[in-house]
């Protein structure tokens, strides 16, 4: 099976963009299967930096790209991103980009609701990207969503729109907001429909055809396993399944079509938004990691919280995420530390745990148990083979591999795609 799924093994922002770009060059098709424009993938190609939120990374190199039904699609964000890329000389056309016609839409009312809830939540804030992701998924499972295919039938929306608006009007009233302006919503949809519809297709057909034809499909996950709606740090999670299993349901290809699952993990840990983070460092070391790693969100510009590598969490991600091999990124950020620490377990009261407990209160209470290793003073930035790495850095990577019980398939040593140590080629499996 020559297909590959790339997923984040931590709380997102693991550096998936570079790895996906590297794999996308050799793929015949790149598919997004969950999330929406809450994602932020940065691709560095030569002198150019591309920032993608909704579009699959294949688009930059002209690889046919698909937005699957598991994604929630803001059609205005799609248009803006396509236009922004066009200014950088990258042109998405219906030949290179296909959008699943059963994809639910993110509407302005979803963005409104996301913001209203966050503003009203005080300390219980999730810290969402405020892009309407959660409310759009709620309407999808509530069977009220307007989908891409509906854009071709706007005059027939009738009772579907009534149900959607009745639901939102009640919620909006609770926040003292006026009811949904239906005429405006319909007019906006009418306007954007002309832009979106040329891209709309039953993409499951293309995918199944590609698979039968022996093509290589790359599934591009967004966020990370610890933000998964089921397996993440609930309720401080996103509203979709971010595990590799979601690639099947979110695209229309069966589970046997997913193939090698490459989990991306940073050599330390970051998190943006609220929620528990056992190895978080709110001291100079955390600050140093943030500065060296340029840890600011691609989408919201928020400062990311930083901490040591947590092998308990990544081991758990590898298990529930179905990860075959890990890509370890940003090892160079750890250069110059006298010592580096890895979390190898937790203390919860008198108990020692080798897994992350499920309840939010326990998740917030656990105290990490660390193993300390000698650091390295040499630079690992730009290393392209094991021979370029200092012995201590190799020891650190090997120890991580052992603790997470999953092999390291590649190591990334800078944002440049060539600065990669390849141990096992996911496409060759
Ligand atoms: P939402 O996906 O906008 O609903 O946000 C829910 C949580 O997921 C928040 O903590 C966000 O910061 C986090 N989140 C969503 N997308 C990303 C991402 O691409 N990288 C990192 N965190 C994300």
C-alpha cells in the first residue's frame, strides 16, 4: 500500500507543513480530511514562504489536491486563500483542486457563535481559533448543515434553512444577538456559489479511481492527536477526529486505503490555546524554547506555550492515532542546552501512571516524572545524516524512540526541505 497519512502526534504545530510538502512532491494526490481553516501549515519552497490554512499542501507544487467531506469548508476563506496564493504565482484551478460536494459549510453564523461563546466563557475558554469550526461540526452532526452541493440548489433550501435558522436564532437570543438575517445569508451564499461550484465533485470517486490505478495518495491531517475530539484533552480539543482513522471517513476511501501513518512530533512540546499541559515550562527555559523555535501560531499569531518532550503523551498518540513511524522535528531548537528532559511518567497523588488519565481534573493535576539527559552544544541545524548529529542528540532521539515504542522514520533539522535525515521512506513501504 503506497498511500501515506500524515498526522500531528502532539497538540498541532509539529511542523507538518514541511513534511507534507516533501511527501506531496512524490504523491499523485493530496487530501485534507478533517478540520478547516483553523489549521496553519507553513511551506518554505526556496525563497518563498506559503501559509496554507484550508488548501491541501499539494496545491503549491501543482499536485492534484482534494478537500474531503470530513473538512468543514468556509467558502469565503477558500476564495481568499486561493486569491492570496494566486498573488504568489500559485494557481488553483478545478483541474488541480477538487472539493467534496458533501462537505458541510462554515457560515458567518458559525463564526459569530464561536466568538460569542468564547467571549462568554471566562476561565473556561477553549481558546479556539474563532473560525466557526466547532459550531459548523455541531450543525453537521445535528443534520442541519448546508453543504457544498446545496450551493447548486439554493432556491430549494426551504425547510432546511428554516431549521438551521431556528436553531441559531434561539442560541443567538441567549447572547442578546438579533436573529439570523436570512435574506443576507442567502444573498451571500448565492454570490459565493459561483466561485465554489466549479471545484465541487463527488471526490470519493476520484480517490477510489486513483487507488485502483495504483496512484500514491497523501492524506494531510491538521491539528494533532491530543486535540482529537475523542482522544484529546477534552474539552480543550478541536471538534474533529484528528487520528489517521479519520482519513477514511473524511475522504470516502475505505480504511484499508490509508497505508503508512506518519506521526509528526516536535523534539519538545508546544500548545496553543487553553487546556492541560503537564510538561509546560513557565520559566526561562520555556521562554528560550519559544524564542528559538519561533513559537507563534500561524493562524492566530498567538504565543505558543512550550515545554519538554512528553513521551507518555506521544506513546499514547502513536497507539490511538495508528502511527507507523514518527517524524521528529525541530531538534535544532534544543541545541545549546546543558541538559534536556523527557517526561517518562506521571504522579497523580500516590499513584504513578504510564498513561494520561481521561478526566480533565486528573489531566490538570498530574505531575511529570522526568528523565534528565546531557544536552549538546554543537549545532544540529541543517543536518542531513546521522553522521552530522552530535552523539548526545542521537542518544536523545534513540531514547525517545524507545519510550514511545515507535520508530523514528525521519528527523527534520530546519524548515528547509533538504535538511532532513531519512531513516525510512513512508512511500516505500
Ligand atoms: P478550534 O479548532 O478553532 O475549535 O480550536 C480548538 C482548539 O484547537 C484550540 O485550543 C485551538 O488553539 C486548537 N487548534 C485548532 N487548530 C489548531 C492548529 O492547527 N494548530 C494548533 N492548535 C490548533
